[in-house]
């Protein structure tokens, strides 16, 4: 069987880390694309030279030409710019919307059968726009947010309870931003829900509330420490888990920004919800029962995503 092909659009911090992880896991041959000349070629050369040391077989190439992503099975998009001081959210939206337009057109022309994972922020709006610009089926375009957000939540819960991260599962719904909804009731240590652990005296409501807050600010906390960029190791690892589920038809249940068509009372929006990812792309959207507090939180999050889309449509009338 021919090797799979993974195209990474954007060869910055996340793109480079994605390439390294995909090569180490031998997910397939890797094409790094970027508009910056030399950057994807340089990273591809450097990463190729990890092969003999780490013992992986993957052809890694860098390019500035969309033709080279032809036939990709999976495409992971990190192209764009991060918000800089003095830049409004609309400025950022305008710049990254243009990037999504060129990326969407590049994908449509060269790899329309790919499974596409978007990471570029603001995520819920960018994944929606990328889908619109590419014209790919909705079930083949998803956003990476929930795997990362719940990984952050799980990390903090594991630290709190003094247990292995392997035994923690956690749930985060909604948009990828301050309005995300970490769902405590569905977060467990080896199946024991966090509220029960509080009753057992393993933590307190106040401490869990602080963890929920820290999770929602998870990206911001890393940015304020790094000062020159945003998180890249965990975002890359999260997208690779999604790619593996698709390539291996693993049917993992992963929280992703998925296109909703009536689920959770939402129509034609990308919002973070648990989905099943297999060879068919997003094969199921799982609608879980929410308590009133989580429902209200999710509504705030949905409204924030809607507001972003209104702004996108204002900037690019072809989306209206
Ligand atoms: N086409 C392709 N690549 C582009 C384009 C474009 N139109 N515009 C910019 N890029 C490239 C840049 O040249 C840069 O190499 O995207 C890359 C982005 O890399 P970084 O700035 O290092 O950003 P990174 O940390 O990888 O994050 C990428 O993911 O989590 C989000 O908020 C983050 O939106 C950001 C994205």
C-alpha cells in the first residue's frame, strides 16, 4: 500500500512540531507548505536529518507551491498570523480570513478528498470560513480545539488529584476561547466523576472552579509566559491525535469544532462538541445531556462564535 500523505499548511511553530510528530509516528510522507520562502524547505531538511537518528522512514519536503499538496490524505492548517499588540480582533480576523481564502482555494484545487484539520485562530470562525472557501464536505473539515482544551483540563485535574493523566478524562464544550465550557460532571478519574471526588474530600468546589478558569485561560497563560508566541507542542499533539483517528479509522471520541446541523440547537455553525472521527471524517456528533449551568455556558459560547461569523461576513461579502 502506498504511504499516506500529510500536508501541513503553515510551517511555523505548530507546523514544524506537527511534521516532527507525524514523522516519528510514521503517519506517512509529509509536505510542509508556507508562503515564506525557504522556511518549509529548511525545516523539511532539518527534520529529514532526524530520520537516521530517530529511526523513522518518512519523506519530508518543503514547498511554496500548492501543487505539491496534491493527493494529500490529511491536511493540517496553521497558516496565519497571531494577534500582536495594538491589533484589534477584527484586524486579525481580516488578515487570517484572507489566509483561509487562499488556503481553501489551494486545497479545493489540489486535494479536495483530504480530511482537513484547522488550527488557525480565531478557531471557530476560521474553520467555518475555511470550509466555505474550500467547498469541501462539512464532515471532512474540522477544527482542533477541544482535544487541546480537554488536555489542559485533564493535566490540571491530574495534578490536583495526584494521579496519572492516563486515568483522567475530561470534557470541554463550546468555542475555543474564554467562553469554552469545561464540563465538570463528565470529567472523571478512572470513571469517578469530579463532583463525587469533591464529596469524597479529594478536592473542593473552589479548587475545581479555579481549575475550570485556568483551563479556559489555558492558551493565554502559555502566551504570557512565552511572550513571543503561543502554545505549539500541545496543539500539535492534539491535531495529530485527530489525524491518527482518521487515518486509522480509529473512531475515537474526540471533542472538535464540528459543523452542527441542529445538534445542541445550533444550525450551520462550527462549535466544539464530542464527535467520532473515523475513515468517514466526522462520523457522528454526540449530543450529551447538559445541566442548566452547562447549557447556559454553551449558549454564551455559541453567541460568541455567531458574533465572530457576523464580523467575518462584514469583512468578506462572499461569505454572507
Ligand atoms: N499561506 C501559508 N502560510 C502562511 C500564510 C499563507 N497565506 N500566511 C502566513 N503563513 C505562515 C507564516 O509564514 C508562518 O510560518 O503561517 C505560519 C504560522 O506560524 P507561526 O507564526 O509560528 O504560528 P503558530 O504558533 O504555528 O500558530 C499558527 O495556530 O494556534 C493557532 O493562534 C495560532 O493562528 C495561529 C496558528
